[in-house]
């Protein structure tokens, strides 16, 4: 039986984890979800017990299944201590998908299960896409400015060459 301080510590830990953009899942050898941290509700909208007994691949976007399958296979191999990080789209409670990144520990717990820590990176990706769009716009602007500067400079260079030719011809005639 837990003491009052142990219960208070567990409640505090649950409170902290519910405020994170990360959650952990305990996965069985067969790829089924044993349990998840309470922060899965904050990140994906599922109740803490909402995904228990489901297969991990059932909540992964079909285009990303192979990536997650490889991570799960790597977890069960004896060769690595960690699997990932891998990025994939995780299904949300409302039927949409969020971009996440997961890392798994291949050290099985006492029950022979693996722990996978998952972070919501969908906002990170939005910032990356926004930065990419800004880079594109800056590149377009630089191209236009370069063209606008290059054209008058080419015209001026052409006039300079014509003047040089005229001056050279006049110098030859003067001699």
C-alpha cells in the first residue's frame, strides 16, 4: 500500500506529464499497446486507457507504417539499445494525424515490454515549413533584385564598350 507522500508524488508526476507535448507508451512484443501516460490526452486527445490493447500500427498513418514497423523490429532485436528517433504521423482521437517523433528503449522491463517516448513535433514542422517559405520568398526577391541590377549594369557596360571603341578609333585617327 502506498504512503501519502508516494501518492502525492505520483499525482504530481501525472500532473506534470499531462502538461507535456510528449507521452510514453508501453508496448508488448506483439506490437500491442499495454498502457500510455496521461499526457497522451493532451497530445493526441485520447483518454489514457483509450489505446490499450490496440496495435501500435493501427494508430499510424498508412504511409508511415513501414517506418514504425522497422522501429518495432529494431526494439525487439538484440543489436541496439535504442530505436529511433523516427518521425511519423500518429492518429489523433478526432481522426486526424499529428506529426510525432518517437524513440524506444530496447531494454525490456520486468514484464518483457518496451517503452516508447513520443513527442509532438507538428508545431516544430510548421515552423520549419514557415521558415522554408520565407527562404523561398527571400530567394525570389534576391533573384528579382539581381536581375533588376544586372540589366542596367549590362547596359552601362555596353555603353562603356562602345565609348572605348569610339575613343580607340579616334586615337588611331589622331595618330
